[in-house]
């Protein structure tokens, strides 16, 4: 079995560190300790804390990008199916990788001002597909903006409901989410 790289080990440990201690309690030293390496090693690989956190975002983005490619390949040429399945896929991704959610919801002004675009990359394909679909059926730009807001609210609302036990995370709940996202594109 091939050994992962130290850099990948650091990234995975960094995600766990943010999940456990949040961004304000984040410690590069604990990340290094978790990997069994010197406290200077993370700096050797990433430079500083912000660059390290940016690498964590990059890792999550790469994971989601792989999942998106599979969704798009499963529905070639069908924008509506792509957008609906992309939304459902994103909810599944966030539920099945809960350690990524801590990274996605962290708030740090110093980091946010320098790297705010990294969070947006995760939803970029969804927003693009929704825009293309709305354009293809002649929806007004203000309607498109509202629809993107509603479908994102459905995704994040479902995640919260799954987490707090208000809704079971199962196939039936995902069908409810799928139905409501698809239905949004039928509404004016």
C-alpha cells in the first residue's frame, strides 16, 4: 500500500484540528503532533497559517470537484438534471464529510479578507448551472438570483435539519430535497 505524502497527512490533520478546535483555537503545533513530525514541518510545506488553511480549502474543493464531475457525466446535456443532482450531491457531500463542514463554516476576518473566494469556489458550478438553466428558459436575472438563493437555502436548511435530528438523513429525505429543488425551477 502506498504511503500518503506528509503534505496530505498535514492537510487531513488540519481539517480535523479545525473541526475539533475551530479556527480561533487552531494550532499548527497540534497538527504537526498529530502527524508525528516537527512543529516546523507545516511551515516548511505551507509557509504560514493562512497558506495552510488555503491548502485545506483547496483539498476540500478538489474532493468536491471530483464528485461534481461524476454528476455532470451522469446527466450530459441536461442542465435541469445537472443542477438538481448537483444540489443533492452537494448536500450528500456535506453530510458524508462532516469534518469538511467545520472548515466551510469557519469565520476568521484575517483569513476571510485574503481568501474569501475559496469558499465561493465550492458553489461555483451550482451557481453557473442554475444561471445557464435560467438563461436557457428565458428567466429574468432577478428571478435567477432568487432561485439560486432558494436552492442554496434548501441545501443548507436540509443539512441543519439532518444534523439536529429534525429530519433523518436517508434516501426519502434526499428525495424530498430533490423534489423541492426541481420544483423551484417550475415556479415563476
